[in-house]
């Protein structure tokens, strides 16, 4: 089995800031799902961890496997997790390395390719990934502390890509990373736009928790300009950030600490806050990322 995904950002002609945002249905978010209706705390926990359609048997399996094996050190821990952790996922290829203290949510909506490396303290959360799910391609490395969270929309990472330590890949409209992409440490990809209305006061009903109607009373609506897409062989410096709806074309280089709010054409070098194209790449030589 090969989880081989590929972003569609070969070129990036569009300007994301000129794209009209589309509002997202608040009922799709985990807050609405957890607090809408009369659910027990156990059912809420099961919805969060293994999914709304999962039974308590799935929850028990998850608890046993992660509780007893999640923190086991050394080669023994790696061996035991290699044998039993694949039982949690929708699909899991051969040779996957599961590090210690992983946080896994809604694993039945996650597909792992062959020889994937999940380093210690990674988060994989497919709560809102929809039918496309979270897909991690063959030979992808998620380094220590990487967070992959599908709030609304899928997250796909193409084969042979490296995601640096403590990077956040959060989907609120979709996130597609191509093949052989290198994302420097502490990179941030987080789509979605919050719009806040101050015209009416928040409702106060004295109750505990939040109901579906209270979601509207939060005076926050969320929207998206579309998915974030990184084409194949994109190189991103440490600490860079990508906002809603941007396309980064194949082979582009993004300088360290950049904030990408508009699309970047293929085979160009861009940097800055906001990121701007500095020049075209004129050869296949390694480009410096500063």
C-alpha cells in the first residue's frame, strides 16, 4: 500500500487576498459537535478521540494500546508500537516508525504510507478531515513535536517530504503539501479567517457548557479563501507562516521567517513579511534560505 499524494500547485497565478472568502458552517466544528445535544461526558470524549461513528469498543482498544505502549522507551517501545499502532488507523503501510507520546485523534480517518516516521510528541488529529482524510505519503518524516490537525478539510503530505520540528499543519479549508517538500522547523500553516461582530452583547443564560445556539452568540464566524497548497520540491526556511488560500508553485524557495499571504509562482525565491518574489531560480543548484 502506498499513500502517495501530490499537491496541485504547479503554478500560482492567483492572489489569495483577492479571493472572496466562503463562510464555513459552524456545525462542522468540534465545539458544536461536542456540546450540541444531551451527551454524556464519556460520549463526548469518544467523539473527540475516536470519532462520532465509533463505538465504545473502538475507544477501549484505543485506550489500551496508547496507555500501555505510548510512553514505552527504546527499541522495545518502537517494536511494540510497530505491531499494534497500525490497528488504530484507516490504512498503515509497512515500516512505519511510531515515536513516543503521540497524540492520535480520529485515526480511522488517517492513512499512513510506507516507511513514514512519526517522531516523539507528534499530534495527528483528523477530526474534521472529511472523506479525503489526513494522508501522510510514503517516506514522509514528521519530526519531533509536529502538529497535524484537520479542523475543517483534509491534510495531505506528499511522499518524501520532511516536516521540521514543532511545525503546525492546521487545516481550515484544506491543506495540500506536494512531494519532496522541505518545511523548516517551527513552520506554520493555518488556513481560515475569523470575523468578529461587536454589535450585540454575548448572551448570558447561567447554564453550564455551550449549546448550538450559543455558537452564534459567540459573535465569531469563520470563513476560508480555499486550501493552502505547496507544490512539489518547495523549500521553506525555518519559522515561516502560510495563511489562507495561498498557492506556492513547484520548486519555489521561501526564506526563513517569511509570512506568505499571496501566492508564489513556481521556481522563484521569495522572502519577507509579507513574502515577495525576489528573483527567479535560474539553475538546479541549491538555493540559500536566509
